[in-house]
C-alpha cells in the first residue's frame, strides 16, 4: 500500500505508526473486549487515556502546575467566542493583532462580547508579514488580553517572536502550529488549538490556561461555555470526544518517540527549508506569499507567474499523487501544509517535482 503525499491543510496527515497502533487496538483496546469508542468515558481505561494525554502534554511542552489542560469540543472557532465571554470584562478592551483570516474571525466574535481594539494589522500588506513588537500599539484603556494567531494557516506566516507587554495576558490561537517548535508556555495566559492539524483528528480542541485566569470569569455564562465547568470536572462534565482524545494521546506518544518537540522542530525546519530553497532558487517562477522573516514552517504558500501555470502545476501535482496543494479558496495559489506528521520524504518529492515542473515550463513563463 502506498500512502498519499498528503499536504492537506486540516484535517491533515497523521503519523503512520499512530494509525497502525490505533488499527491494532481498534476492536479490542487493552484487553477490554471493546473499541475505545465503546468504552464509558467514566471507565478506568478511558480515565487513563485522558491522564496520559495530559501528562504527555505537560512533559512535551513543559507546562507548569499553574496551568490547566482541557479537551473541549466546538473547534478553535468556539474558542473565538469563549475567550471573550470568559475574560473580556465590562469595562475592559480586548486587543487583537490581525495577521490573517483566522484572527479576523476571532475579532469578529469578540466584538459581539464587548469592547475591542486592533493593536496591529498586516492586512494592508496582504498579510505577508507578522508585526514586530514595536508595531503593536495597545489601547490606553484597561486591557483584558492581547490575542494573536501564532501561525496563519491560510497566508503561510508565523510568529517567530511572541509579543510581550508587562501585565498584559497573551492569548494565542495555535491551531496550526502547536507542538511544531519549542515555546515558553509562561509567556501565555491561554493557548487553544483545534486538534486536526498537529495533534490528532478533528473533534477535540485543546485549551491550556493559567489557573489564575479562572477568577475573572463572570457567573452568568452558559455552563458549557464557562471554562470553570471543564476545569472542575477534568474535561468530563459531559461526554468528551473520547476517540479523538485517544488518538491525540497516541500522537503525543509519537512526538515523544521522535525525541520530543526539539527534535520535531529540527525536522520541521529541514522540511520547510527544502521548499523555501526551491523558491529562492527560482524566485521568478515560484513566488512566496510570505515575507522571508515571517514565513511559516507549517504552511508554505506560493504562486506561479500566472493563473494558467498555477492551474497546470496543481493538475500535474495531483496526477503525481500530491494531495491538498491548492491554496485556500479565499486566496488561491498553492499551499503545502507540512505539519509534524508530514514525512521528510513527501517534502523531498515535492521539491523535486517543483524543480522538474519549472524546468519543463520555464520558457512558457518567459514569453
Ligand atoms: C483551522 C484553524 C481554525 C479553525 O479551527 P476549527 O477547529 O475548524 O474551528 C482556527 N484557527 C486557525 C489558526 C486554524 O488554522
């Protein structure tokens, strides 16, 4: 069996050993005579899966005991609302750094909950870059938090240095780059991520939040939208996405086996460099969307000299077995999503194809 060269943006590639382990345990998990999907979420076996996932996250991301780890539903998109509902006080302003479509969506939901301010935006430059610390202007008012999107899945940009302001809680949507590189958790008050890019299948949303934040939550929120509900019940207030959490735990075990986040980061940087080097070699043919100092090691975005070539590139890539290379429908062009589970071999094959395609079409573009 040949596995596809999967460059899907999300849901996306999962590590083969994870899929194989899940397959081996599929109908009889840990001698229970049941699939994980058939276990009670109150059973010892499932409790262990949940604890294992939490412990692995603590270990891999070096999360101190001053933080809570939650597994929720509703995707990163529900966090766009939950964050302001829980932490944007009546007399406060929530600051947002706009670096792409997902941050715009996060801001849109926050506006429904209270006062907001755009602290920085790179929209005028077509979201090719990430703001520098000095470009971020916080409003004078009492600030509830500063929200950033750590990796911009659609535009292919990524924060390499996170902003930091004395006394301001930093909240990050890390849906498309969590666990791709080393971070210092202490810089953040809350991190959220839909699982379907770097952590597992869709249906689970990871939230890591500072315990002291919980004191700020108002008492009138719907039970399910109040973080305290899930903290108090260890993510078991209602039926959690049990199979998704199990898959996530297997992905975390795989990350650990790879040598942890440091090793994964080196691997990711190497994978990304193969594609960026190709663009640097032929800058007139493969045109990167992101500015060099802002480019992402997770989503590599580029266009060809014209629509026709872009189309033909995508068509031929498809025929060669490369999946998911079309850019997001809102921006077009090409995008290779090279999350943690995308093997080096897939990136090598894509880089070779890019060179071949350019060789075969270079004269066309020069006319
Ligand atoms: C994919 C993505 C989302 C949306 O996640 P859902 O889980 O589908 O709601 C939000 N933010 C970023 C940065 C993403 O990449």
